[in-house]
C-alpha cells in the first residue's frame, strides 16, 4: 500500500501538523500557530517579516519635532525643560549651582559666562520665581518662535538675557548676586510689543503687563529691576532689526544688525568690568 500523504496539506514549518490554510501572499500551507491575520486572509511568518522590513521607518516624535519643517516650538519647550532641570539641581547640589553659575558684577572680568548662565537659575526660596518666568515663556515663546523662526528666537532670548546682565553690571550692586530668566522674558515682551505694533495689533494689554511688572521690580525687595530694563531694551532693539530686515534679500543686514547688538553689549561689558 502506498502512502497517500500529501506534503502540501501540512505546515511548511511544522511538517507534523496537518492544515489546509494557505498564506495569502506566498501560498504556503501554515498551521494556526504560524498564521498572522491580515486585511485579507492570513500571512506566514516569513511574509510578515518581509512586509515589516519594507515598511518605512518612523522616527520618534521627539526627533521629527526638531526638523526644520516642524512647527512645534521645540526651542521654547527645551528652554523650559532646561530651567526645570537646573532648578532641580539647585536643590540636589545645594549652593554649588548658585556659587558657580549665578552672576555678580564683580565676577564679570574673571567669569563672564555667568552673565548668561545666571538666566537659567531661579530662587530656591520662592517657587513663584520660576513659575512666573516659565509661564510667561510658555505663553509668549511659542508665538514668537513661530513668527521669528528658531534661530532668531534663540538669538533674541540669549541676547535679552545678556542685556539684563549688562544692565545689572552698569546699575546694580557690584557685590550682589542675581539669577533668573526675567531679563530674557522682558526681552520677549519687548519683541512681542514691537511685532504687534508693526502688524497693527492691540498692544494696550501688553503695555500694561510690561509696565506693571517693571513697577513691581522697584517695589518688591530682592528683585533686579535693572535686569528687567536691560532685557526689555535689548528685546526691543533685536526685534527692531528683525522687522526692518524681513526680506530674504536683507538677510546679511539682519545678521549684521544682530551681531552689532551683541558686539555693543560685549564692548559695554569690557569697558564697565
């Protein structure tokens, strides 16, 4: 008697398992364990693996967000996260962060980087210091970043922070330490005011907000009104350059204008230090 067993009626991966189900793509017989449900019929493991290999690779959302074509305000959110990390480190490392990164005018000549790093530190005794600054950044940052672009927004933020420190150097207590992103935030206020005014928007509420916070800087103790004023002035200046050189053909003039503002701040620092 001959063996009538047909190999086509057995799973190609498990020859001892009889089956009558075929892979929809390659036509091989597969048992229930080897079947993967597809839109039509089932697929075998090899066909599933091949299909997955051909699928376009999707990058994580955090990676695509940093693409130039992305409209997500990644710079704003990155600055907020950085400030939060530094704030946590202030508690974890004690006075180390303040002692090494806070700014005081008498340290300008020996440790000038503090004029920028101090903008990422906040008071450990009042949570409202960082909360107000980061809330203001969260409100105004995304709009400005979208209007200006990431590079211009970074330049505006850092130069405003620098401008705040320069004002402290000129007008503040030479031995007093200052920290906080307020100078950079006031720079954003100034830029937003200039852009709104140029576009014909209503700036009354913004003017009231700026004036109120400037006045509070004079009334509330341990608040650096000098940093507020310096950041505001630089923010107005940088945004003025942006508005006067909006055409792509004026890009060199725009870069030159921003560099000139930075150079002026450096020159003032060198003279006053």
